[in-house]
């Protein structure tokens, strides 16, 4: 008994001795932070390991590492490695926990996946400092959902509107969906139609490598017209062979089948295919009089979806060339009604070195979509509505590294086309009721100049200033120059890192092709109708003051803490007032709105080594709800995640949406207002990983969404109780 007590006391003292990396015969813990010696910026993704032992880790997005090893070798060496930098070596007996490690840059050939990812991360960091959240694929897998809206619930200031029938769109800080730019591997997904918003349904969740949300309207590179913010999604780029096959069954007769296969060819050429097919019977009807009441049910409604993603990556000595094709198909069908939506995206890009010039990023992509509604009115007669859109985009980016800073350059070209047709047809005849063709050309250039410095006598204190400028030119004659500025300060004290920041700037958003057509009351349009003066651009002035705090703990309660707080304010003017979710303009360009708010989040990682706790809150003050209808004044979410040692995991997300104001025109064209009452609900996921031979594993999962059924089928939510079971096999 005494021996057991002595043993436990010894282990406890060993666990609590965190002052230095003393090597014992059993285990020891190493913690530190890795920086670029030239820019003084943290290096995420650096490898940290022992030279003679099979243990190590990689640094997180703040350059921090923390891992425990077992060893009896007192002369072991700690190695820090990162492509593009000289390796760092230090004997363990000379290393002190909490030390900062500075890596020296050096010229290295490309050809490894890690350097491509690091290059993309560095380019993003050159933008104006904003409030941001990042979700990695490991966390996404634990959510289990195939709907990206469920993944975004724990992120502050995020709300998803829409449903499975007409797509899901994102709001940030009370913005409208057309004021959020969504990028998939650098390709803008916002459509060319009336709403100018991105349908998140196009993006299959299981193919996401990382998802980053930038909140605020002062992004110089990705945020043209994005008064609310930017969502940047990167899909997986693996170099090793592997596959995934997954099936799901759930409520509303839902069925999913998806697969992913990665095939290396001749070492440097890698082929990847991801495909998903799903069916759902939502049982929901829509009628104008049901906007704020319970929906009618119709069990004869059926929906089908297909996602296809084919990627070819070629790793050369000086960079990476990628080509991608994405196809999305959606069908909604009920008696006497059929709606089909098709979207195709082709993109090719190169990142790396050209003619001795490093840090080049070039991309060309083409987005095509076709939306058709076919109504069978009587007998064999049909009423058909077609929207066809095309967008060609070319982008060139270059990063120039200076002694104490960097210059990031970006130039873009857009060509947008839209064809709209209405017609009636029967077996032997066809009548064209409406035909409109619109197009637009737009060019942009942007630059962000950043300077970083630190106090030589106080190296734990550093700062970085940003100055951004963007110019946009539209074929109709609009020319705008917008600017923004920011400041970020980093203060590191042992295992605490405090990062206050500030930004201020102006943004511009151009009305869509269809909005211009409606406001001019055009019925039959030609190419010549695309160039006359049209609506004025919308403008936004916004500012943000925030702080990010990160603490890496040595105790057993939790491994790290992340806290963020932001105060933001934005004024939008020249706002076009439109009927919510309607293609009719109620009033012209007279709108002005002020949005102010506060958002905060707290995340505790590795609580008792097994739990992750994440809480977020936002409160909004929107001056004109007619311009920003259906925006809850308060949102709150609480997320708890648990991962056991033997493969069991558990996730739960509790979320609350406060009241919001709705306005609409009823069937008699009378103006009405309605208050949507607050509600709360919860998602729950339980799963189990089953190891198989070698690197193969099976996974079984049970998920429940909106399990309290607090919102039901009320207006535009469709957050009905939904259960789903899945079985997956991956290698």
C-alpha cells in the first residue's frame, strides 16, 4: 500500500514539474513556439520531433507545440523542421520549456504538400487583421453532418438561412447573404443571379480540409462587396493513397452515398475524386400565405442531389499545378412541378516559382449554372423559366518579402453573363414570353503593405501595421478606389499570448445584373442594354476593435485556452431596398443602415485531456430592419466535444436564436410586419472508430439535429428534428 502511494506521488510530482524539459526514464513534456527569424511571425505546421525517438508533433496556427514523450536517452536532440527553413537542433538538456525558436529561411525546391499549404496560409495573413475562426477537418469529421450549416453553428456571428429546397446561404454579423463572399479553393462561388449569394449546398462537407471565416468588411483581397465577411474553404490535397466510402440513412427518407479516392501516379502526379449522391423527401410545401405559419405537408415531394469533385495535382520542383472540375446537381419535384439546378466549375491554378520569381499564385476558373423551373399547368402544357449564368475569372497574386514586412499584390478580372427566359410550350408549339441577356466586365487590383517590428530590449512585444488599397473598374463606367488600414499587436508572456487589433476601411458593392434590369423596367434585353448607366454602387464604412488571447496551460485541467472579443460598427449607404426573398424591388436606392455589435467566444482544448468546450455569443443593433430583415438580435451557441482513447467520440451543440423582425407583402399586396419569436435547440452526435488492418478503420455514427424540435416548419427555417445513422470505411 505504501509503495503504491509513493508511486502515485512520484508521478504527480513529475507531471507538475513544468519548468524545464528534464528527461526521465519514463516520460517528459516539451513545449515551445516557433517563429520566422526574419518576419518574427509564428510558423504553423512546423515539425517538432526527437532525433532518436518516434515522437513529435506539428505547431498550431500560432506556432505553438506541446507534446509528451517517453525516453531513456539523455543525449536526445530536439529537431524543428519546416520546408523553406534551416533545421534547428538543440540538446534536450539545453532546452528550456517555453523557449521561442527562430528558424532561418533558406531557398528550397517545392514539391511537398506542406509547403503549398504554408504558402497559402502566409498569403492570407497579409490581409488586414480581422476577427477570424478556423475549423480543421478532424473537427469537421466529428460533427458528422453533411450540411455545412451544422458545422458553422459554433462560430461566433454566423447564421445560416434557407433550407434543402432552395439552398443554404450564410449571414455574418447580421449581413444579408449577398454581402458574404464564399471561396472554394480560391474560386468565388457567389452566383450571378438576383440574390448574388453563394449556395453552401454545393460544397460537400466530407471533402473539406479547412474552413476559415473572416468577419468584417475590410478584407482587401477577398472582400469586394463583402460587408459582412468572407468564408474561405480549402478541400483536401493528400499525397498518399487512400479511399473513403460512406453511407447514411435518416429521417425524411434521406439516403446518402459518398466516396473519395486518392491515387498517386508516378510520384508527383496525384488524382483525387470525391462523389456524393443523396435523396430526401422533405414533405414541405410552399405557398405565399404560409410564410409565418406552419407549412403544409406533401409526402409526394422528393429531392435529389449529386456532388462530383475531380482534382489533378502535379508537384513540380518549383511549385504546384492543379486542375479541378466540380459538378453539382439538384432536383426538387412534386406533382405538376419540377425544379432543377446545375452548376459546373472548372479551375486551373499554379502556385510556386516562375522564371526565378517566387511566391506566385495564378488561377483561371469558369463557373456555369443553369436553374430551370417547369410547371405543368394543365394537360400537356408547360410553363418554363430558365436562368443561365456564366462567370469567367482570372486572378494573379504575388507576395514580396521585405526586410521588416511584405507587400501582397492581387489583380483580378471578371466576366459575367446571364440569360433569362420565360416561355410556354406544348407538344406542337412554343411561345417565348420573356428573353433577356446581360453581361458585365470588371477588373480589380489590390495591394496590402505590412510592416512588422519589435522592441529589441523587449522581444516579447511586437506589432504589425497594415495599409491596403483596392481599385475596381466596371464596364459601365463605375470606378472606385477603396482603402483600409489595420494594426495588430502581439504580446507574449510565458504561456500567454495577447493580440489586440484594430481595422478601419471602406468597401464597395456593385448591384447585380438582374437588379439593374428590374430597376430600369426592362422586359426584352440585348447586349446593348448592358452598358448604359445603371444603379449606383453600395458603399460601406466599417471599423473593428478586438483582442485574441491564447493560453497554453501546463496543468491537468485543460491544455489551452482561446478567447476572442470584438466590438464592430458599420454603415452601409446607397442600399437597394428589396422585398425579402422576392425578385421585386419595393423601393429604389435610398437605404442607409447602421449595424453595431459585440461578439465573443471562448474555447477550452483538451479539458481533462479528452474534452473540447466552445462557447460563442453575439448581440446586434441594426438600425433599419427593412434593409436587414430576419436577423436575430442575439445568437448563442455552446459546443461540447469528447474523444476517448479507444475510439468513442461525442459532440453536442446547443444554440439559441433571438427574436427578429420580418416584413412582407401579403396576397393583397399589403405591407405586413411579423416578429419571429426566439427559439433554442440542440444537435447531438455519437460515433465510434474501429481500427482494422494497417491504416484502415471503420466508423459508425448516430446523429440527431434539432432534437428538441423547437422551430419546426416555421417560416424559412425548416429546422425540423432530424436523425441520421452512418457507416464509413476509410484507408
